[in-house]
């Protein structure tokens, strides 16, 4: 992955590196899907005037609450899907340090493991 890429391009590269992930527009922005069905990541590019660039991802039960409580500047409960446990992750916002791209990559992989068929998710460990 290129060190100078913009945050959206870096997120795109992380998502498209996962097995059988494709990109398409969903609700007006880029989103990434496993086998063009199950959504892994949705870009949050100042959605409805939000003060950040980030993304939303599915999370196992309890993860959203734990991370939002631990680090509310970085993590949030996204609109529309937050009630289903999805996690919002800020990448760029005033007062926020540059993202740790290794951490972002792990967050994206965890989202993939949450929704991908077990056979595909197992490929991440090989």
C-alpha cells in the first residue's frame, strides 16, 4: 500500500485486498461487500454534515459499546446501523491524530471475519 495515498484510497486498498471483496456505491458512497452481498465497510465521508471522514463496519455483540466507551474520539455509534451493533471509526477529524493504518487494517479484517463465510474468513489466517 502506498504511504502517500489519501485515506479513502488506503481504506479501499485494505478492503479490496480481502478475499472476494468488491466495491460498489451504496447510499451515495463507496462500500465494500463480500461476494457482492454482505457489506464489510461503508465509507462515511462527512455523512449528513458529520465533522469527520471515517467508515462504518459490522461488529460482534458488545464491541461497539466497549470501543466507544474506551475511545469516543475515534469510535462512535453510526446512524441507521448503530442499533444493530455496527461500529463507526473516524479516520480524519479535527483534533484526531493520523490513523494507525495497522490498527485500521485489523479493524477492517475483523469486520470481514464478522460477515464473511467461514471458508473465506479462514483464508485470512493462512
